[in-house]
């Protein structure tokens, strides 16, 4: 599913604010259904039968485009924007069932033979990197579910010209896999966490695992990832009262908390009453810091 969001980022205190508009959401507990269903089109592209316009639709805007580097016209859209940031969905499977992402019963999965193989993923990535892409993010579903993720990371990290290999994960199984993933070239980690309260975590995800996510955040810090990015979808009546608690995570550790507006997309039963605008989130943090000053 594709979501369009605004976000503010809580960097190590003092608080720093930034607002972005994304082509794809930064929280991927379940973004994979449409992405994975499009992999047949990607395979057609690998076979040379798909127009370059589809390839550019797979990339999002680079956060820091290198305008001096020669890039393919494939990475420049009709608005003249340079795209050097590619997101690859490794699987549509997920080990959580977050209310805003996926029905409790899950969804119909794409047959495995229709998903990209490791060789196809690497070949596709190489086409983009050789054309000017500098950053690749691995997403899902939950990308760490994929059994060959270490091998995929190793091959991608060896692509000449790739500067950043990132992952967005729910953190349930990350702690035990992260040391090997780091050895295989993973350079950046985003971990999704919407609450610091275990009971609320179990409610929103319909699963247990809050402690494991916290272990993954700490493991990433211990392994030297700087910053460790934590993605938090803020929903009124659920976790807006935890905003300042999340900011406190950044006080002593190299953690950036990225507060994401709860926005509508197909099937997430969106309600405008649950929306907390980013301006309100920022006001909450500024007010709290003023009281502590």
C-alpha cells in the first residue's frame, strides 16, 4: 500500500524539526501488497520489454541528490527532479498485524514463484545503481522475514556506486540478525515503533514483541549505527501522549525519532479524528521543552 505522509524528526536534543513529503511511506509494516504485485512488471523490465517510465516510478526523491554526478535520463522525471533513492520490497509477508496496516486475518499473498529471486533483485538494483541511484532501502512487508536477506545485502552492498544500503523493519527479529547484516554491508536502520507501552504495542500490532523491538533499537545503537531511526505513527487517542517520551529516547543515545502523521490509504479504516497534525506534534514538544527549561 502506498501512503503519503508528513513527518517531523526528533533528533538528539535540543529538538530539531523538519517536514517532508514522501512518495512512499517510511513505515513499512505493510506496504508490500501493491509493490510485490508489480514485480511481474519489474521482471518484464529486466527482460527489456518495459519502458523506462516505469523504472523511474520505482524511485523516490533523493534526500541529498548529487547533481554533479552523471545520471541516466531514466532517473529524471517529467518535473525535472532527480531520483537517486530506490526502494525494494523483499516480501509482502509480515509477522505483525498493525491495525493501520493489515487486516487481522492477513491478506492473500503472491505465489512465491512470482516474487523476484535474489539474482533478479541484484540485477534490477545494478541497473539503477549504474544509472545513478546512490541509496537503496529494503522494505516489505517485513524484510527480515526473508531467509536470504543476508546474501541479498552482501551482493547489493558490493554494487559499485552504491553509497547507502538501508532497511525499514518492525524490529521483531532484527536484534539477532543485525550483526550479520552489518557485516554484509547494511549501513542504515529504520525501526518502526508506535508506543513505548507493551500493552498498547500488543493492541496496535495484535502481537507480542515490544521488548524485542526495544532490544533491536539498543542492538543497533551498540553496533554503531548513528543515527538509529525510529518511525512512530502518531494517532489521537492512542499514543499522542507519548510524543515527549519518544523524544526523551534521543537524549542519551544516537536515536532520531520520526513522527509520522496517520494518513488514509486503501483498507486502513482511516478516521480524521485520529489524525494528529505535525504542527500539533511540534507544539507539544516545544511546550514540554519550555516547561523543562
